[in-house]
């Protein structure tokens, strides 16, 4: 089953939670330098507002 086909039948909330799980899993594998770069990028794009 393709991702596009599956997403057609999923709620937005389910898809959002699925994406959060995928992103969390990926972030856990980053090095400190990679996390700092990601943090900087996200703050400059206003995705993070400390």
C-alpha cells in the first residue's frame, strides 16, 4: 500500500501523531552538533520561540 493511498483514509490527527513519532525517532539519533544546527535553523525560521 502506498503512503498516499494510506493517508487518504487517515485523519489529520492520526497523521500528525505519526509524523511526530517519526521526527522524534530521527531526532534521538542526531549528534549534539546536528541538534544544535537543527535548533538554530528552527529558531531562525520561528518554529521555536524561547
